[in-house]
């Protein structure tokens, strides 16, 4: 996720001299430097000393220990903290970092790498208006941004746009594999699947009509689409999607409860 954000920032013209990454793994540091031409350090405290904004992009499972290890540096420098960790609540991050820390909790997604990301953001009470604009500026470099008024809504954002790219990739995988069983070669199946996904998303974005109307426009009476849609409905597609997204939201809440500890 950090690489997607770094890639998005650089592609949108952000000065790479102003970006420092950190990673404990030497191979990972070398790869980041090679891919993006930015400094990648092993020492988090050193990077924090040199930064006004710190993005925490480690796995939720290691966030607590990382926060404890950087707490002194954060209290000394008082940077704006931006977390991308799924589930973990800003109150827990604040407690792990000491206290009174300005934290913007976000939920971006991997298309940030090509500046078509979608990020939900929530600011805790210590975030100033200027810091809120700074966080928005950084995440906007990676795509669209949406602020939520209650932190719990970020778990719904996680289930929708955070995890969402994987749902579409899975659907595209299924379409291209099926196209091959219907007789198309792999390259043709891949190309037509991707262009169809792009065309549908672009059309939905640019149209004044809602997705249901656009779907109905494709569906000729007693035609091919109608048969396919009927087949999806018979299989309970809406319920399948609802179950999956609720499972993702629940997992985000579980991560917070399991890893956030009790205040
Ligand atoms: N992958 C995705 O689509 C999204 C991920 N997220 C969140 O982003 C966070 C990272 O997820 P991924 O990028 O998928 O994981 P990842 O495993 O690809 O990246 C985590 C990186 O953190 C590094 N790391 C571990 N300990 C460190 C430390 N002490 N200091 C500095 N770096 C350290 C690891 O070496 C690794 O390169 C997670 O909290 C996840 O919930 C949020 C939105 C979308
Ligand atoms: O799967 C995950 O936990 C992360 C958060 C959203 C997308 N990937």
C-alpha cells in the first residue's frame, strides 16, 4: 500500500526529495529506492525526525509494536500521523504513541498506484484544519478522497473500496477463464475482459443514469444478457455480495478489537 501511495504521489508531481520511506528489510529498501528513486531508511526514528507528516503503512498486526517503538520520536517532533491500517482505531494509535497525537485514519486502495485510488479519511480531535488539508492533499494525489464523520464508517469504506479492487479482479478472473472455456484464446479473453470492465466503469462515472438503468440498457428483452442476468439472480448474486461485504466489515471490527486492546 505504501508503494501505491508513493507511486501516486510521484506521478502527480510531488517532489520525491520530500519523501522518505522506511523498511526493516534490506531487499525491500533497495527495491523501493530502485523503483521510486527515494531514500529508504532502516531507522523509523530518524525518518520521523526529518518529517512533518508520517504515514503508518505496516500490517495491523505489527502496528502496536511499531507505534511503541516510535512513540518518543513522535512526541519529540509531533508530526501529523496518517494511518492506512485496516480496522485499527485512532484512539488505540493515539494511546500507543503517547497522547494528544494528531491522527488521520484512512482507508485507501491499491489503484492509488495509478492515481485512480479511492480513500476514506477520518480526523481525530487533535488534527488542525491545516493538517486536515495536508492529509487530503497527500491522499488526493492518489485519487479521490471522502471524509467520514464517524470513525466506524471507515470499516464500511474498507469493505467497499479498500477491499473492493480484489472483488473486481476476482470477477474479471472468472470472466476471462470462462471466455476461454467458451473458445476464445487467453490473450483475446484478457483484453476483452479488461476493456469491458474499463468501459463499464467509465460509462457509469460519466453517465447521469444509475447502474441499474445502465444494466437495463444492455439487457434486450429475451436476449443474451437477460439469460445471463437471470442466471446471476438465480444464484443469489446480491446476497453473495452482501454477505462478502458484511464479512469484510466485520473483519475490520474484529481486527480493531483483537489488536487494539482495551483502553
Ligand atoms: N493492500 C491493500 O490493498 C490495502 C492495505 N491497507 C493497509 O495497509 C497496510 C499495509 O498493508 P500491505 O501494504 O498490504 O502490507 P505489506 O506487507 O505489503 O507491506 C507492509 C510493509 O511494512 C514493512 N514493515 C514491517 N515492519 C516495519 C517497521 N517496523 N517499520 C517500517 N516498515 C515495516 C514490511 O517490510 C512491508 O514492506 C495494512 O495495515 C493494511 O491494512 C489499506 C488499504 C488497502
Ligand atoms: O485485506 C486487507 O486487510 C487490506 C485492507 C483493505 C484491503 N486490503
